C-alpha cells in the first residue's frame, strides 16, 4: 500500500458540512466562505497567524476557521478557509482581506455539482434491444482484457455525491469508504425519497460500476477496470438533493491520503481557484492521477469547468456510439481525451443509446427493459470513470509507471475521430476517443510498431534511456527521435545498435530507424531515473 508520508501532514481542522446546500450569492462559489493565503513573512514572524482577524472594522462576523489542506505544499500550508456572515458581502470582504499586509491573496471557494444529464423516459424506449455493452465495444475492452484484467493492488477512488457500496455488483470491490459530509464511514446514499431522488443519488454508484463492477461473475454489468479495487467517498450531505459535491476537494484529498492511485471526479463547476489549482498540481507531482468530467454544457455556453480544466487534471469529454461528440459535451483545446458517454435525444446519432451501469435505484429510465438496481444515464460523468478504469488496467500492467508515462500512453492510444465530427470540433475533443487496447499495448511495450519487418525490436522497453535495437539488417542506420506531438528531438547517423537516450526527459517517444533499404518505426517509453 502506498502512503504519501512526505506529502501529507496532519490537518489542523476540518469543517464538516451537514446541512442542505443553498446558494444565494454566486451559483458557482460557496456562500459565506473564502480562502485566505497568508504571506510567508507573516507566518514566519508570528505564533498566532490569524490574530489580525479579530481587528476588522467592516462588520465581518467570523463563524469558523480551518486549514482545509493536509498537504505539504508551500502555498497550501499557508491557506486558511474562513466561514463568515453576512454572506452577501463576500466581494467586499474578499477585497478587504486582499488588502491586508498579512494576506497574500483572498478568493472565493468554488462550488461543484455532479454532471448528470437525465434522459427522458418518453424516449428511453428507443434504447431497448440495443447492445448495452457498446461503450466497452467501442474502446476494444475485450481485447484489452486479454492483456490486462487489472490488479486489486491498484486503487481507484470514486469521489462523488454518494456510492451504494452494498450493490451486488460492487460489494466485493470496495476496500474503503468515507462520508465527508456527515462525518462517518458510510458512503451510501440516504434512505427514502422518490424514484427520481434515488436516481440522482445514484450518480456515484453509476460511475463506480463503469470503473469496476464485478466482471465475469455471471450477473449484472462489467466494469472496464475488471479486478481493480475501489475507494468510495461521499461528498454530499444526506439532507441535500445530492446535486452538489460540496466536499469534493476534501474527498479528493482524503482518497489521496488513503493511497488512491487514480481518482475519478465526475463533477465540477465554472469557478476557478488558484488554491485548488495548486492542490491538484501537488497531487500530480506526487503521482496521483485525477480524472475529471469536462461538463455537459457543450450545447450551450460551453464554459471551462474545474477541476477538469486545471493542467494537472485529465479532462474528459463525451462521445456517442457513432464516435461523434455527444451534443451535450464540452469541447475545446483544454480537453485531454474523449470517451463514451451516451447521446441526447435531439442529436443526429444512428445508435441512440445511453450507458448502462449500477445504481442505487431500481431501473427508472430503463424500466421495462432492465430489472434490478441498474439503469442508463449519459454525460461526461459517464465518460470519466471509463477513462479512470482504463488507467487502472494500465497501472496494473506497469505498476511503477509515472503519471506522465501513463498519460502519454493514454493519449497515444486514442483513435482519431476528427473525420467523424464537424470541422468546428477538430482538435477540440482531446487526443480522440479512448482505445483501451492501444493504451495497454503502449504501456506494456507490445503491439505492432513497425512499418516493415516486425521482428525488429527495441529492448528493454520501457527503459531508463539505454536500449538495444535488435535484428536490424545493417550495422549502419539513421535514427530520428520524435516526441508525442510529432516534433523531431534528434537525428543521428549510427553504426552501433546500442543507443543512449538518457538525456531525454521521461515520456513516450517514436524512433524512426532507416537502414539502406528499410524503414521501421518503434514507440518507446523512457522512465524517470529516480
């Protein structure tokens, strides 16, 4: 089990929210809360860093203060969260604190919500009779499972509104669970409510099934991650509607502290935070992969959503069964990748079907076609756990792979779908639609890499930069090295089959090898030399 002993420190205080979320000021920021990042010099020269709060003269009533981050980071260790009233004076208070000499900057705290795009029961009948595994077929899951069925040592966290951990297809997969909103160890949704209420509260359970529903067990559905383990984190209070992931970032932190390798976050909001950006960058620097949904407003204003749009997070858009952009999916040059997420009723798709997975509710949208606690849904929320599950398979095949190596192979493996989409979306759906087989072949160093003469190979691969080109028909050859973007890094005339590329940064590269009458292309992975 991986513990980030150097990364995480003891949190000074955690404020648990146990009431319904009611936003009155800004829809994308939490009412009555601010981040304060204190100046380094102030921290160094006082034992009571928040004593200046007592002497405000603009009518601020401080309800509580806490240090929300338990991460050993320069900025985050100087970050405090304050709760105050009256909430409607947030802009005035933010400006006031920003002008204080003790404060480096103050900012509002983003509020995030699940990206659920409910289907209409009136047209769900158009889905009946279709292949419910289309999302797995499109990404070549069965062929990928021939190479990797995942390892229980790889831990994927579902940080969401709630997760029904007792589901028959999930009950053997969860190794940890936590409710950060109601402060207990039960990540399950609250009891009661209408069928629709239970459907909304099923959001996290649906995502969990897409990652790792128990597979090859003769019941229910299959999860792409197959044998990977799950961690369930509930972030919405029982007394809420389940729409807001009020403790989302706290859930991500808790999951990382508990050893999650990959964190699936099917939620977000348009509110940007420099503090939160620093938080996700710190996780990336310590090898924790966060995969987040790009959002479901692509048919509207198409804003950037966070955390997906932070550079350290893998941003996921949605495709339908025709490999076209789902009409609801966000798009833009900030996306990293797309994955199956379903259709919406008014889009031009010849194969109108949503994504089937595990739920807390009995079949609601697919009633009459499905029985038991399974249902259909669609959104970038569904695309995100599919990407997380593929990363789990990859991590299982190459446990020591770095964040960048995993991301490189994930991106490299995508199928280019620009030609299937409108020109306006070219280059704005990430690297393409995820292909589990290609990405796992990449991480394992297998697959067909040559233009001619497949017996030519590079060994070892992955390597730390020193490798041997085997079975060339000539001792003299030209070697060109390209990075993942297609940029040529170097070109050499060589007469020795042993090559040293240790000067290159860790990552994925392509070797173009030309002898007097043949050409070969090999992809290689250079690992970080720690």
